[in-house]
């Protein structure tokens, strides 16, 4: 099928190619530990349009886009909220369009698509420093009473974007323990959102970490080359599409949660995994389906 140039989405057009991170002042300091951990901030474009800046770590992967995508979509939702309302994420899908680069700053914006009794739907886009489209996201949210997310103004002071530290790999905040293919984890408190539960974007990271380990272990078993075989395999298979559904709040700081991974497809070029996070009572907290591609 021949390549066809696609028109940019309205959200991408709203960002503007002339918006530079070096010129930005953060107007809303992070109200969620997960945003602070991920180097994501809400800013304004020309003092008018809300946007998001997100720094990538030194070795970014698809789920590192999750926090930035979650907050970018949220900017589109704000206009669909009533007074005194905030939003609860029901599902979020992130499609990687081009690979994020080490240490670069992404720009993001959101666009409200619909708001009604069945929920609020919005989309977001993330753009690289050179103006290329890095990811598009689609989320469904539910309006709830009370503060949360970015529904209201922040009382914290503003800061220059240059003061925001480059994030480190979030794997240290999600210490997965592997017991013969069965994972357990106690998410660090720094993975929380403003409600004190796991940030939706960082939960994507948890699913990707678990899926990556399972695929690497299967590759090692298939070629019988020993433990080192998993390292190049992990580099070759990278997530390009992540869809996460949030069934119940995921606690941080304890208790220990279980993460189960099932490989739905494992081809030469494409693999698909499905994973679930459960609490000690066996209740489903979150699920995710990830598409992996080589190269």
C-alpha cells in the first residue's frame, strides 16, 4: 500500500510550529507526583492556549508517552467540565507515530470530541522538537464531583521550563518481582496522581515493563542462547500501540499487586500482549493490550 500524506489533526494545528520550549513559562506546576516524576508540565501558547511540555528520558519507549498523552488529552476535556467537577480516566489509547528521541521535549495539546451522559471523549497529540507528529491519543473520561486533575488553578508558583529536570527511567518506581513468570509489584508513591492513586500514564509503563519481560523470556527459551539473548530481543521489540482500561483505582505504596501477562500473538514482526493488574483479593484493577513491533 503506497504511503499517503495525512492531514494534521485539529489538535496538532492548534499547537503551532512556532511554539518553542525554551520560550515557555510553566503556568501550572505539577499537582500530581506522576507529572513531576515524568517531567510533564502545563503551559500556555502565546498566553492563551493551554498546552503540555513533556521531557523524554535518555531511552524513551512508548509508555513514556503515556503521562504526557494523559495530560494532553485532559486539556481538551477541561472545556467539557462543569463547575466543581474533575475527571476520572476510564480508558486511554496511545498510538506512536514516530519514535521519541532521547532527552527531547515534546509538545502536546488536546481537543474535546464529545461530552454527554456516557462520558467525555477527547483526543490529544504529541509533537517533537522538529515538528514531527510523535503520538496521537484517544481517551474516555467520566466527570466526578470535587477537585482533581487540572480542573482548577494551581496555587503553586510558575517556573521556567529550563528549570524542569530530565526524568529518569520509571522502572525503579515500579519494582517488578518475577517469580517464574508471575509478577508482583508495590508501586512507589511518586507514581500517584492528585487523588493518591496510580497515575494513568504510569500504569501504561507498568504494563509495558511486564509485557517486555515476558516476550524477552520467550525469545530466550526459543533460541536457547542463555540470559544474554533477552537483551537484543528487548531492543528489537518495541511497543507502538498501548490501550489501557482503568477498572478500579490502583493503590500506591502497598499492598503488593499481581501482574499477569498473556501473549495473544507472536509473529516475526508483530507481537500482541494482554496484561492485567489485580489486588490481593483478586479484583481486576486495570488491563492493557499492547502491540509490539521489531525495529
